[in-house]
C-alpha cells in the first residue's frame, strides 16, 4: 500500500484566477470611468472657456464700433469748428484785414532776374 498524503490548498487555483481576473476587470472599469469623467470635465471646461472668449470678443467689437462712431462724430465736430466762418472770426479777432482787391506784379517774360 502506498501511503501518500497530499496537501490541498483551501482555495483552488481556478478560484484564485477568477478572483484575479475579476479584480483586473473591476480595476479596468474603474479606470475607464475615471478617465471618462476626466474627459467630460475637460470638455465642459473648454466649452465654458470658449463661450467666455466669444463673449469678450463680442463685447470688444461693440466697444470698437462705439469708438469708431465717436471718432466719426469728433471728425465732423472738428470740421465744423474749423469752418470758414470760424477762420474769418479768428482773423478778425487777431486784427487781420479782409482783402478786397488783389494786384499782381507783372514781370516781362524775357527777364527773369534784373539788376
């Protein structure tokens, strides 16, 4: 007779493998969920940032249009303030006289310079 005894493990190897594969499967899904949540948060952040930038661009364009209108209005006011009447009034205030008749000096064409 052969008296051999064998030690048996309390947990079978197939059960250990199934526990290990289940743990790996759970870790994979946890990693997948964390990655998905991170990507969703990144997407929300980018959309929010893009919306904020578009709002700032639109606000700056409106301010630019207002500034352009103000510049045009100031150009018109400047042109009005430098009108001919304003210059005439300024000339009178400074003591200039208005020219009535203009007399030109005629030089014969044959001489340019005389001694």
